C-alpha cells in the first residue's frame, strides 16, 4: 500500500474545520491532523490525531508541523467577523496576515503544499459574480487582511492554492455560531418580525460543499486560485424567504430593507457571488443548490 497523504488542518474547531476533519477522516488514503487553539471540540475522536496549535505563534507552528510532518496544510484559521476586524485591526492582522507569513516560511523550507482559505470580501462588490482572474479591491479591513495574505502566498516560493468562498452556512457540533438560516428559522418560530436586506447578493455555500472543494484541491495539490461556493446568487431576503418556505414558517414576518438601514463598522460589498466554471472543470466540484443545502441542514437539526 502507498503511504497515506498527511494533511494538517488549522482551525479544526471551526465550522469548516469540523466538516473537513469529518470528510478527511473518512478517506482511507489520508492521515488527518487536526489543530486548533485550546482543547479539541470535535464530536468524534476516531480517524485523526489532534494537536493544540497557535497559528500566531511561530514556535508553536514549528513544533507541531515538524512533529506531524504534513505534506499538505489546509489553513482555515482566521478572524472572520468583519466588524470585529474593523474594530480590532492589530488582532485581525496578527491572525489573518502574520500567521500566514509564518506558515509560508515553514512550507517553503519543508516543501509543504499550502492551501489558504480566502473570501469574496477581497472584491468591492461592484460587478459580481466574480471569476478567479478578476482584480480584488477590498472595502473593509477584513477584506484587506485576506487580500494581503493572498499576495504574500502568491509572491512566495512554494506550491499553493487559494480557496475563496462566500457566506458559509451549516451546523457545527457545539452550535457556537449561528448563520442566516438558523437565525431566520429561530426568529420566525418565535413569531418575531425580521428585517432582511434586498440590496446585497451572495452565493451561499454549504459548509460540507466547501470542505469537499478543499479536499478536491488537496487531493490533487491543484495550484492557483479557486472559487468554491454554492451555485446560486441570492439576496439575504431571498435566502430568508426560501428558508421560511422550506421550514413551513410565516413569510409575512420577513420585511424587506436595504443596507443603508444598518449601521455597521465595516462596509460590505453589495454584489459578490462566484462563477464556478474553473472549479467544476478542473476539480469536478459540484455544489448543492441552496434548496438542497436547506435539506441537509434540516436533517442535521433532527439529530442535535
């Protein structure tokens, strides 16, 4: 038997991290290494090894990477709350840029393939949906931090992939973070009226689909930028309506509004979303529709 491919995932306690470890641990040809800050929060213990690792600490990175000897690193750990990044710029830069620079140095030296998770927020949102060759122009500090990390990787001497994604939704084991679908469902079940914006557009991405896209890239060590998202371009208002309809809840409680009614520290790109031609053709990536994603969520909610 050929030796197993050793894949290390950062941020394994997060939503994407949990889905990735679950997917990778099912692959017989993979030796899966889960890493995160603090104790392991995964709901299962089989099929992987876990190490605490602080990606902002070069010594911690060096120690765990040299101990586990991965051939591929999938870097999901990041500060992703857009408003927190705007208000805590130093902390955002430390996690989203400096940590990537530390990883780059080790990956260059040890010949490790680095797959970095990035975002649609590298774009200004004036013309979405976007393809991989469109020119980034971030309008938030979060977007700038992710773009700076992308540029550091592209100018480094290593084998790399940048996996950009959009508005990831799903259910993590500990349910520590909500998402638009769970928020809509809970609000309407409680009889609460909600205001949802009609003037922003995204390609909502099921976390399981994003994990599959990351695995397809890692499996082939496919180099370059890949757009990995759901196939639909929807406004949050349309997502809320579809979620209400699917779960049999009162759509009359959903009121349309626009982004100008919300005061948030960080600006949001009005219209993003991705064109998936490259990922479909080069990786065989085939994401679920938003409606099929709702079906996946509803099944998972039954077993929580």
